[in-house]
C-alpha cells in the first residue's frame, strides 16, 4: 500500500518492515531518526508505548493517547523545525513527532464504507484495549448518542467509560451489553484472526440481529466469524480494510506533504491481501 502510494507520487523512497521487540522501541525510534528516516508507522504493541518515547506529541496523539505514525523533523538554519523531506542534506538536529491517524480512519471508514454518519447513533464496541480505546474516544467525539463498552476485563471498560464521560462532560458511555437495539456493533478485539476463535460477543447477552450494521477491524480474513454471524442476522457488514487504508493514506500525507493517491493504495492493498 505505502510503496504503491510512494511510487504514484514519484518519491525516491521505500517503505520497509522491521520487527522490533518492545524493550528496544525507544532505541529503534532514535536510530531511525539518526539515519534520517522520513518517518515510521507503529503497530501493536508499540502504539501506547511510543507516547512517552517520541520527542513531541501532535495533538492527535495527545488526544487519543496512542502513536501509530512518527514523522522526523530537522532544525533548519532559521531555527524552524521542518519535515526531513525539506532537506537536501541531513540536518544536524532531528526530532521525532508522534501522530495518531487511526482515530480519524475508523470514523472515515464507517462513514465511507458503511455509509453511516456516527452522530446520534447507538454503538456497541467490543474490546477497549489499544485500538479499541482509541476508537471509543473517537466515536464519542463524533457525537454518538450512546456507546456501550464490552471488554473481557470489566474494570478496563469501566475505566474507558469514565474517561469518555469525563471528557465529554456528559454520560455517553455505558459498560456492558445494551438492552436496546443499536445502529452499529464494532469488533475491536483480535478474536477472528484465527478460524478457531470464538465470537467476540456473548451470544447469551447479544444477538447481532439487534444491530443495523457490523464492522470488524480485522481485515484478514475478509469475513470473520463475527461478520458471518452479523451478515446472516441481516446486518450490513464491513471489515477493517478501509481503516487500514485511511490511516496509511493519512500517514503518507504527513510524510510527503501531498494528498495521498488513495485509489492506487486501495488497489495495492486489495491485491496484496486478497489476491
């Protein structure tokens, strides 16, 4: 996806994957900056850890409490910090700036892929760890009418609900399954990555037929057991491919300073994941 976007923009860059153990994340970020990387994407389990490891937090990362994109900047002769794309030679001083593009991506994917505006909706969110917590905060900021949080560890859901209600200044989030129909149910857990995984919800507590639409952040497989159950119950369904696409496109825009070629990136993503 990123290399397709980089190629479409005619940039002399290459996007590569590196496996980094959590204990070495700080050194990896510093090392990438020392080698004048344009930027980084971070995935699980690094997104929360990186909040305290980058030099500067963009408001997007501060607000959502996670970093999935890093942009390296250098100090110009004027004393101004500029993205490294602006330099012909490596600057003497560099810094790392942490951003979050996940939060906007989930809202954009629901809006564009499911055709649903979130304002005024009732949403059930399954899982509030990592991406789930970010999604919960973003959904609340979109003006959902009610947000139901379900998590394996109930105290974690209660903590997220308290944080959301405090930030919003009103009661928006509840812990537990809804006693009413909902407009949307979202799976933010990892259940579904393997065919042997159980469903991410308790069938005794919730029937997907009580939801108008279902969204799974997992994109491989294309249809998880959760989405299969939701589709059979009559829900409109969508997987997390759009979220992956939109967060990646936003990251490329932060690095390049140019609009991302979203359709080229989408085609590359579909081809790579689904053949």
